[in-house]
């Protein structure tokens, strides 16, 4: 964590999972944009309110039995 950054800060995140998600799961991930990649993975991207919200997304991925490939935060 860099100086000046708090755990409560919102941010733009990209989460990549190891298979394609069906459209029906789009609502489950709220405002995140879901993109099925040509390599068979799915990328979820969007603004996350705070670290608790990010952990909630990761729990949903775990509950679906998905393989988490990457989590990336983009600077504003």
C-alpha cells in the first residue's frame, strides 16, 4: 500500500477468471462490465466502492467455483 492510500478508497479494478461466465451472472456482479475473452476467460471491470466490496466480489467468484487468474487496480 503506497503512502496516502487507505483501505477504504474506491478504485477501478479488473478481475480475470478462468472460464466464461454466462450472461445470467452479470447482475450478480453489479456495475462491473463482464467481457468474455477469446482465450476462454472472463474479465470483470469497473469501479469498486472499497476493499470490502472487492472482497465481496472475490467471495462470489469463489462461491461459483471459478479460478481467479488476476486482480488489478488502475490508478485514477
